[in-house]
C-alpha cells in the first residue's frame, strides 16, 4: 500500500491509499478518484513533505517517513522505535476497527518479516538485484529513497505504523 497526498483542480488537498503507484496512475487516468470536499475528478499528486523525527538528528538528520516500508516476497515495516506523536494522534482519531486492523497488520509484519531498520532501501536493492537472499523485510526509509526504489522497479509497500497501547 502507498499513501499519496492529492490535490483537486479547486485546490483541496487530501490523502488517499493505493495498492501501488500503477494503481493510482490507472485510477487517475480514468478519473476514478474524486475529491472528498467537492467531488472534482481532476486530481494530481501534491508534494509531500517528509516528517522529521525528534531522533532524526542522532541519525544524521535524515527525514523519516511516517509510514513503514516492507519488501521481499511482497512487503516492508520497522523495528520498535520511539512512538511517533503524529501517528499516535492519527491512531486515536481513527475508527476503533481500523486501528485494531492496523495493529493486527503490524503484528503480522513483525512476526513474519525481518527488521532491517533504516537500511531498508539498501537491503531491498540487494534482494532485488540478487546480491542477498530473497526474504521479507521491513524498516524505514525517506521519501527520496522510496521514490528511487519505485523508479528502479523494486516492489515494496508502505504501511501506517500504529503505535501499540493507548
């Protein structure tokens, strides 16, 4: 799954999830995406600013993505890190069923994939190009790294990483 910030012809911005970039492109081309504010079907991708985590300076000041990445047989996510206040606020505002489903998804990712942390893009490339064993991995990456992976044709998914607990 991938999250895009979208903008309609009237300037309304909103976020929307897609299976992958190609799915977004197909739906946008066929005018199947509508603005939730006005219904306008003339949609374009809006620029997305990276989220700078509080611990970012300790990691070379790299911008972090508010969603986890996964790749391998088909996915990517991240090892337990400091809770993201933005994601925690989002989790509190979402319907209980959605939050529970995302927590179950996180549990499955952590149970079945190998955590690679901030080396996600590097490890995904090694797997894609046969330099490393094929396996499911999860970790974090910047927007720029994710875009570069997509440009190289490396399949991965982005997941909202809902914090555990209340």
